[in-house]
């Protein structure tokens, strides 16, 4: 009887080990859920891989802080705050930081993180969402396994609209944003293959449309990836309930 129990114990151990090996070899984000699986110990405690940002070739992604890490940083009044990182997954390497004032963290209220990739994984369009629309949209460019350029295309689009907004003398959206890109009806920024970013949407100081001193404008523009600039742009000011 003792021999039988020993054999059962050995079999159970082997089966258990087998499942552990499968779990360790499983690709990050394979189940479509954000997870720390595959991250080294120094990051696994405080960060999760955003499954929605993993590249088609499974080489790159963005990681963001857990809720516990965010709360710990807030309670400690950490001067650098929390961060979102662009990483290579195998082997794990931090390639760069998304330079944003509004990094995403786990279960962030009204927040979100997503990405668009072409099939060749050469570029990525990373969107950090807020309540009404994107807070930041980053274009990442990769070459030979390295992150070679990061461009905040939302900031570039913001700069196109800034002169018209200032001319309107409208009241700002709030104390933080002068105006926002309203993404309630769908993405304003879209990746067109590996070569272009298409921008088509409305910017406004009042997404609810209730202010008598609002400013709104539609922007249609194309950002050329290789040239690193806009190759076309058209701004159309809305005439409803806006400042003169």
C-alpha cells in the first residue's frame, strides 16, 4: 500500500510540474487578459502587460502599474509618480517611457489603453483614453528590434488647432485641458498601415454642448510616419454655440 501511495504522489508531482512548465511557457497575453506573466520579478509585483497592446509578432507591448502600485505611489507622494513603459517581451527589456502626464493604471476610472499595429509590427499607435476621448496618442516606430522614435500625435494635432482656439477666446474645457478631442463617436486617430496616421474628429471645449461660450472644430489631417510630419490638414470651425 505504501508503494502505491508513493507512485501516486510521484505521478501527481510530475503532472503538477507539467502544468507549471506549460504556464511558464505560455505567451504573455495568450488568454487575452492583462497579466504579469512573463515579467521579471522586479516588475511582476507592480506592473501588468496590457494585452491590447501586444504586437502581432508578440515581441513588444506596454506595461502599466497595478492599482496597489498606484495607491502606494500616491500615498508616498512619490515625486516621479507612476509610469507606462514600452517593453520588449522576450527577453524582457524596457525600451522607453510614454511621456504622459496621465499614465494609465489598473482599473483607472474612465481610463483605458489600447493599440493599433500593422501586420509587420513596425509601428504602433498607443492610445491612453480619458472620459470623453484620448488624453494622449503615441506613435511608436521600431527598427531592428529597437524603439527608434516616439511621437505624441495628439499633441501635434492639438498644436494645429491651438491658434483657432485662442482666437475664439472660448472658456477652456477645465483647469487642466484647454480643449479635448471628443472620441464618443469613435476613434479620432487611426493607423493606416505602417505609413500614415489618419486624424478625423472634433475638438471641443464643451463635449456636452451646453455652454454659450464654447469652441468646437473639426480636424482632418494625415501624419506621414516616415517624414515625421503632417502632409495634409483641414480645420473647419463649428458655428453652433461658440464664441466669436
